[in-house]
């Protein structure tokens, strides 16, 4: 299966600890997105990369959150000093966008998510 | 601010009972309207992209339509395996991210 993969699938941590999640996108995709989803809600955008460049960050992404995509391949999302309000499903998605093409937004394909529980 | 609203929040159907899910949006300069299916504990699964009013797309028992203000996901003769949460999302202008609604949780009873 060559879909988007995320690791770990589940993470339980104590308040104040740091956690890091990894996302491996579909290999030919040049865009990578992070979203957060809480129970009963749709995913909320956190940040987006085109290749290795982080081009957009949501106001939801506090200073405790940092994301990287070295070499434009996999990405990591780190949360420092976790709080109970950080408990959520963290979703990664990837898409492919050809430059100069007006039609075709590059549908986003999602991974299975990482479920974070902060005690 | 872009906003996507889905209704109803939950829908219970008998197997074979057709219905429609609604997605209304206030997205300035809408560039695309997306439908996803999400099963419990899993990531959203892409279903359709609609680009312009009047466009329709079909896949098995599902048909998505788009007007200038809303989109509908029609489910014809649903089966229990169609039970899931259906999410609608829009993207606008130069934005790359998706703005999601809260979803409609569909339950199809045998």
C-alpha cells in the first residue's frame, strides 16, 4: 500500500511532556498538510508544506507546535510541553500540484492519524 | 472567514431508503468543494471534488452536486456498509488548506 502513513497511531503522554509524530506522504506528492481533529468535529488546518518549505501556518499552531519537512519527504510535528487541550487526532494529508495548471487542485489524501491523549 | 456547515448532524436510514446530505458554504472565491468519508478511528477517505456550479459526480450509490451556495450528497438505496461520517470541505482563493464542516454521521440499518 503506497498511501499516507503516520507513526505512531496512538500516543499517551503526561501533561508537560514533549511528543513527536511522523508522517510519510505518498511518494510523488509535493504538498503535505497537518490537521487536528477533535471528537464530533471536522479536521482543522494546522500547517502546510510545499516540498521542504513551510508556506502557511494556522493561528491554531501555537509556539509549542513545530513542524518540519526536511528534504521535502517525510514530515514531523512536535508538540512541546503538552497540555490536556492538545488531546486530539492529528492527521496528515498529501497532494500533488503541477505548477502552471489552473484546473486540478490536487486532492488531499489523508493518513490514518495519530491519536494523542494527554493525561 | 470561510465557513462550511453540514446538515443534518446525524441521519439514520433503513437499508434502501434514499436521502441527501447538505453542505452549505460561505467561502469567498470557492475553488473547489470536496466530499470525504470517514470511518471511526480512521482518516478521511476522498470521494469527490466539485469545481463549478451545476457540476455532478457519481460513485456507486453516491452522487454529489454543487450549486452557488451549497452542495448535496445524494445516497441512493444505501447499504449498512455506507454507514460513516461524511465530511464536506471547501478551499478558496490562494488558500491551500481545506475548511471542513463538522460532518454528518450516517447510520444505515439493515
